[in-house]
């Protein structure tokens, strides 16, 4: 491997490891939400216990916009690399708290409060992580923004795959009593190991020439400029996030739903999740590359409309045939189709903003979208199932967000055609 290739691999790994670390922790929480509900949110009614668990998960998303403001401005003023280093330090603290927090049986009400605090710290750091990583990668590789931006999403898939593999192995190899007694902490503790590695890798990074060139220009404060000149673009980003976040978090919720509503064994549902995430790991960079060649809008609309049309039949197939081969097929198809939207989405969102305020605008719009759509997906899915009495209900939510995002893509494409900024025009050709 040439020196240039090694540098590129190092840049991608260092930029995405924090996003992967964060999504690993949230994937473990989502995949084990039923277990965590019993440990930290005990209730006489198991459904209420699960609702409390996913509600805490959802509320932690509300702090992300505040992290976006603080860390997004920091990334635009001080640099992408200082922001990425600060983010991974905060993530590490939150991960340690989540992994080793005593249960409700040990410390009572302090247990759910402590878990909530851990999720808040991680949510705050996540507020600046995605935008800093995405900005860094597309600014370092302007000719292949779709491909390199897709690795931010691929790192999410890799992290979720790792979480699902570990849970599959543990639930298959250990008796339920052992897993419930102490082994459920193993996946949480594993995430602690990533923090020091990520910090070491990020210390070796340097900001791009594009960032330094934009920084030398005399500008207003990034936050003031974003809210005075970029409100329409932030609204578009919120809409663009709707489908990508809801589809991703619905996939992590499906194992819990399949166990509770369809009576499937945990080991089988985790195995199906492994297959789905593995498909995403391969499909994400391919979709990103296709967006560089054929245009982001074409590829993204295929993903959003495609899944909106197929999700209800796929859920119907699973609910009427709750078998492992069926669930594997459903998870794989969902992962493949949604990659067409989610992988190019990273570069598409980042290209909407000028370089000198990119991290601020992207982080605020992205995290507001996550709070409104991603953080509520599990809560809404659980509530819809309880309200309607059918396991098909989560597909209704996904269809609604697909419509929102498709409209946002078309509006962003029109914005690109009506403006002269080259990055947007290239994305929507």
C-alpha cells in the first residue's frame, strides 16, 4: 500500500471511529432495550418498563442540538480536528458511565438517573461528532465527496454490526440466567476500549486546505451567520435527516420488537440484525460512489421511495411468518434499499453549507432532525404498536418520514439549480 493510500485509510479510520463508537453504544442500548428496561427501569408492567427505557433513550436526543451549537461553532472557529478530539473525550466519559452504572436493585432511583446522565453526555458529544467528521472527510477529498462521506454512515453500520455480532454470540453461547445476571454488561464495557484508540488516531490528523482557506476570510460569528442567512438550508437538513435516522433506528429496534410482539428468540433476531448490518457495510460505500458518478438526488430518491413502497409488504411478510430466514431476508432488503438514501445523504447535507460555517449549520440541522425523528422512532414505534395492536405499525412511521425526506431532497435539488455554488450543483446534476 502506498503512503498516500495509508494516509487516506488513516484519515477515514480516525475521522469515523468516534461516530462508530457512539453508534455502537446506542446500538447496544437499543438492541438490549428490553434487558436494560428490567435493570434500570423496573415496573410491574413490562410494557411500561420498556416504554420508560426507550423514552429515556429518546429524551437523550434532545440535548444533541445544544451539543451541535457548542461543538459545531468550535469546529468552525478552531478546526475540525480539535473538535473531533474533544468529542471523543466526552464520548469516553459517557461510555464508562453507561458500562459500569449500578442497577436499580443496587442503588435505587439513582440508577436510572445515572443512565440518563450517561446518555446526556454522549448525546451532547454526538452533537458535534457527525458534522465534524463529515466536514473533514469531504473537505479532504473534494473530488469524491459522496464516497468518502459514505464512510461516516458505513462506520455506523460497522459499529452496529459489531454490537449485533457480540450480542448474538453471547446470547447463543451463555445460558439466559448468566446473561441476565452479569454478561449483559460485556457489550457495554467493550465500547470503553475504543476511546483511547480513537483519541490517539485523531491526534495525528490535520485540517484540510479548504478549511484553512475559508478560515482566513473575515466573517461574522458562525452561529449568528447560520441563523441569519442559512435558515432554509437548516430546515432542509432537518427534512433530509427524517428518513435516514428513522430507518436506521427502526432497524436497531426490530430485534426487540420481534421478541416482544412476534415471540422470536433473541439469538435469532440478533443474527438477522447481523446480516442486515453486514449488507449495509458493503452497500454504503457503493451507494456513495454511485452518487459521485450519477448524482446524489437520483440515488437518494431510489432509496427513500423504494423503501416507502416496500416496507409495509416486508413487515406484513415478517409478522405473518415470524421465522429466522424471513427476518434475515427482511433485514437484508431494508438495509440494501436504505443505503441508497443514507450513504449519499452525508455529503449531500454537508454540501448545502459554505465551508466556513459548514460544521455549525450541518450539526444544528442534523441534530434537530435526529431529536425530532431518530430519537422518537423507538418510542413512536412502541406506542403505535400499543395503540393499534399490530406489529405493522412501525412501517407507517417509516413511510411518513420517507415522504418528508423525498420532498426535502427535491427542494434541495431545486435550491441547487437556482444557486451558483458548485458543490450543490454537482450533487444534484
